[in-house]
């Protein structure tokens, strides 16, 4: 118990001192996870929309793949990305293993099915006749999709929250493809694991508080947009 | 009469089943054409084909004044109102403006048109209200304003008032009729309600099982249905098959089962016909009651099999070798002491009978 209290005190000390390493790790976490969420949205939003609005023969199969992807364990993603980016792997020539880019790739694979799957379910919750009504009012296909996204704003922002939450908090894939290298690929979650394994609970708690704070602030921002006028 | 929209050889299939087969349909400028039919007849499908929202497997939909239009430009020549208002999660004003914004109009013009149509449909005082808290009638007024403010040459309405209670529906129908009269707006109006079709339509197309069975002036469809199926849908409860056996001075004699009917018309002797008689055109008399001389030439002795209460009226089912249905006031039923099993005389005029020729001649 004493360890925990000491840890919390030390954590606040580290936080308020603005330890340069802690700041660097925090910024890298935000950068990597923010980029992964953005890419996931850019890919997932159109794919989820396509699957929700267009009927084609293998549609159910692809929806099942996306739904399975939503439950992908990060360590499995880490393993697959490692195999591909390993020096002798198919993409080894790109020299991405143990770089922040490798972490972004792994996190995109985790968050992208979530963005696509939740977009699909968000749009399927709307009245299907709304699409016909919008086209009947003279909307172009793009105007129709944009209006549907606006109508499904609440669940779509929930999808964004879920996607960001899943990548900022994952550790397995980041550890495996990033290597937790000091000054290069150490992010908040991998740093917490390392500090804990060394018995440096104060640092681990400080980093955990920052991680929770980031998650809270990002979700607060998104929730305030989501709940506007509700 | 100038044609505004023409549909040629339209066929729509669901899987391998043909759900719509319309060889020709023309909508005239300034008219309200009602597509009338029961549920599942293909009315809404036909409307969506006319709106460019469903692509038929064959056939074409053309505006007479425009040679070739892209899909988007075609859709922007029409506006649609559906049974469900399908309003966006926004204020009334913004909902009404949505179609105009899709067309990229200037804000000034959008505001002007939105204000005008909100006033026309009596929703100006609630302009800032959120669409999700409106009553059914208010929401449908918003939906109408949203369509009218586009000022398209053609408006398509798919059972817009069928989900509303009767007083609200009547209020909206009155307003809609006034707008149509004032603006000379062309409209295709889908309904399954005969009363609505009568009150709003200039012409009526009766759609049954994906095919147009009759297309005529509204009153003509009601008074002279062209097939037994149309007659049945039009509320003609009595459709009795018979055969013409006499013709004198435009007065036909028709044999149906054991009874002989007299009807006005000129059909060749031997022709198989359907005798169509509205239940409200039948007067019942007690068997022993003295009947004053009148122009009613047809007298059929029947037995009452069922009496169904319909509020101010009673539907009296009769049997005389064939079935007959008469509509009698509740007061008359009481005064005449009508009851199941009683024998009565069904009396009706020769002019009340509408004959549909089956086209077959009895040899």
C-alpha cells in the first residue's frame, strides 16, 4: 500500500516537473495512435459505408471478416506485422521494423475493422427509406452519403472513440513491432510495462495517469461533439 | 392537354417474378393522376420508377420537354413525399431547405422559398422547432413543404396521409387540394383509399397485381369500372355473372341464376356479362310491405343471412341463389325489424346496374 502511495506522489512530481522523457513518450503515443486512428477512419468509414449501402453477392462474407477483425488480439496483429516487416520478411526491404511507422501499421490493423464495422452498424440502424427519400429530394450519391453520416453522427463518433481507445491502450502489438526502444519507439503502454517489470512503480503510475488523462480528454472532446443538442 | 411525363414498356421484377408491367402511361401537365390499388399492387414501385429511384429491367421514363437527362438531373426534375416523413435530425426550417441545398441554391433564395412554403402549409410558427418532436400531422406538413419548395414540374406522393388520423388527414387533404388548384401542380398521387382518390384525383389509374386495369377520369372509374376486379376494388360488393337474353328500347334483360334483371344498355343478346350493383343502390322492403310504384324495375326476393353493424349503416347480406349485399341505415333495420333468416324484397333501378361485358357470347 505504501508503495502505491509513494508511487502516486512520485508520479505527480514527475508530471509537474515535466520530465523530458515522459513528455517525449506521451507525444509519441499521441502521434502514433492519432495517426493510426485517422488512417483507420479514412479506410474504415468508406468501407463500412459501402458494405452498409451496396448489396453484392459476397457481402455477408466480407461483413463477417470485418466483424472478426473487430476482435483481433493485438499480439496476433503484432505477430503478423512482425513476420511481414522482419528483415527477411516480404516487406523487410522497407526497414520499418522497430520504427514508429511499424506501430502505426499494427494499430491501423487493430482499429480499422472497428471503424468499418461500427460505421456499417451505425448506417444500418438508420431507416433504409431515408436513402430513397434523400435521392428523391435530388441528393447526389455523395450528398446522400454525407447526409447519412450526419444522421448517424452519434454512433459514428462512438466508433471513433472505440477506435482511438483500442489503439492508445494496446501494448502487445506496439511492443512486438516497435521494440520499446528508448528515444525511438517507446510509447506510454510499453513504457508502463517496462517500468513495472523493473519495479519502478512511481514512473509506471505517472505514465498510467497520463495515459488515462489522454484517454479522458480525447473522449471528453469527442463526447461533447457527439452529445451536442442531445 | 400537354403530356409532361411518359412511361413506356415498364417491367420491374423481384427475383424472377414480374411485379410491375405497364406498357404505357402518360402524365398530363397540371393534372393529379391517382395510382389506386390495394397493398402489394405495385403502386409504390411504379411511383419510384417515375421518380427515377428504381431502374426497371426494361422500358423508359421520359420528360416530354427534356430530351436526355442524367440520373441526377432527372431526379432533380421531380420531388417526392413518402408515407413516412423521414425528416432529418434538425430543425423544421433546415429540413425544408435540404432539397434546395442539394441543388446548390443561394441562401437568399432558399430562405425565401422555405418561408413561403412554411406559410402555405401553416408551419411558420414552429419553424425553429426540432423535427423529432413533431406530431404526425406536423411532420407530414414539413415533408410537403420540403417537396413543394423545390418547385419541380412533377411531385410524386406515396400514400402521404395513410398513417394519420382522420381529422388530421382531412385537414391536410383540404390544404393539398387548395395548393393543387392554386399552383396547377402536376402530381402522381398513390393511395389505396377510394375516398382520397375521389377527392383529389383528376384521373385515376387502377393498379392490380402490377398492371393498370383501368385509366379514366376519376368519376368514370367509380361509376363505370371496366373489369370485375376493378369493380370489386371500387366497393361494388355485388358482382353477379349473367347472360343477356333480351333487348328492347335500350333496356336489357339479363338472366342470372333463377332471377331476371333489367338494366339500361345496348349489348348483343347472348353476351355473358357481370352485373355490378353498389350496395347503397339497393332498397329493402319487408315481404308483406306495400311497394309504391316507382322507376325501380328490379325486385328480388331474398333471405337475410347476416347483418353487420357499421355505425350509422348496417351491411345486410342476402341470399337468393346468388349473394347480394345492401347498405341500410341502422334506423331502417330497427323499423323494419330486419333479422337473420327473414325474407325481404331487394329493389333497385335498372339504371343502378353497371354491366361489364365478359366479351364471351353464349352459344
